[in-house]
């Protein structure tokens, strides 16, 4: 039996221990995936951060070393689950390694667009994301026939002021992720 792999690419202030990625990993493990968690995010309280483009470049330089032990050909199915700048890095990794990956992009950035493809891709975003306005993402995804799942009224974190509402969104997102990976 061939193996399955899920690789988790966090955001710059949203680590793999944060709810979206933490619970997505649990779902993947429940479906028999081996998991790889990447660590390159800053603590959420850090105020003076480098620019997004500098951060992406910095992490790209480090990714090869972190991912080099993986024997990609050993896996029948590979899923990348990514958040924010992680979406750029997940797309870059797929392209650079000539892989055929199922991508789950949580709150992608416009810099992710060159890597996004219509096959085996699911995008989840908030309708009030200031880093990538909903209209711009909607237009790009419609033009390229990419599936987008929207969380109404939320920003880049996919969270609300109300913890209860945030937990309802989290439950919905995990249902979408489970549906996407179980095929």
C-alpha cells in the first residue's frame, strides 16, 4: 500500500499549533496521512516584522533544507495545507519539485496566484480579508475555475470577535477539509 503525506505550511504569525492547522493535521492523521509540520512563523505578538516579500524569500531559502529528507515518490497522495504566506510557499514547493499535490489554501495572498491551478485545489478565504480583497480573489478564481469557499464577514484570520462564531467557522472549515482529503 502506498503512503499518503500531508505537509503543513503556516502563516507568518499563524503557526502549525494554531487551530486551523492543528485540527487539519488531526483530520489528516485520522485518514492515514503521515504529517510534516513546518516551523518558520513569528510569535503573534511581534510588532516589527520584515515585509511579506522578504519573509517569503527568507523562508524559501530555508525550505529546501527542511524538506530535503522527504522522498516524494514514496507517496501515492500528497496534500499541502497552507495559511497566508504558507500558500505561496506551498505552491512554490509543488512547482519546484515537479509534484502533483492536492492544495488547501487558507487565506492565500496574491503572490500565490502563479501557483494556483484548477485541479485538486481548494481555497478558503474571508470576505473581508485586507491582504487579498474578496473581489480580486473571486475574479482570479472564476477566470481560472478554482473552487473557493467563503467565510462571510471575516478577515485574514478567519476569526470573529465572538469565540462562538469563530468556533462555528472552524467547524465548517474542518468539514470542508475533511471532505477534500478523504477522496
